[in-house]
C-alpha cells in the first residue's frame, strides 16, 4: 500500500466514524471550497465515463464541432 493509499484509508476510516451531522458538515465545507468541488466534479465525471465505450479522438472533435 502506497503512502497516498494509506493516508486515504485513514481519512475514510475517520470520516466513517463521524456521526451523520458531522459527516454532512465535513462534506459541506469540502464542497464550499472551489478547488475541492472542482476535483470532486472531475472525479465523478471520470468514474461515470469509465465503462463507456471509447471513441477515436478525431470523432470526438467532430461531434463537438471542432476542426482539427
């Protein structure tokens, strides 16, 4: 387990031990932070698309109306 994974495990364990209202307060503070909320949005978008079929880059550009 890497240092980052170990740190994440400690954080998650501590978060899960909180009472529901405390968890809500932590999440509210994290989402109020512009940088963290952008990180969450990016991570959720990546997770959502993880199992979608892949498309060639040029096809994506074409669908977006971008000339390569």
